[in-house]
């Protein structure tokens, strides 16, 4: 089953979406995929707002400061 991905609506928990591409020995794309996760706090409650450290990480990644 394939389910479409929709960006979160205001008030929804922010998902972490990891996309990946697997290539064969010739460098051709063999398959692609993704996983979606939610962030939890230490009491295992869903975080409705991303924590400050994650927002900073996203900003640095977007500016190309991280490998």
C-alpha cells in the first residue's frame, strides 16, 4: 500500500521524514523509500513543537553547514 505524505497541519506534531536512495553496483537507483517518525520527550509524550536544538540543526543543515 502506498500512502501519500501530507505536510503537518497547524497544531499537528512535527514529523521527522528520512528519505533514502539505494543504488546498485553500477550506480543505478535500485530503490527509494522513506520513514516518518515523531519526537518524544523523556516521559514518552509526543512533542507538538520541535525543541530549540532541532530547529537549530534544521537551520544549519539548510545553510549547508553540516555534512
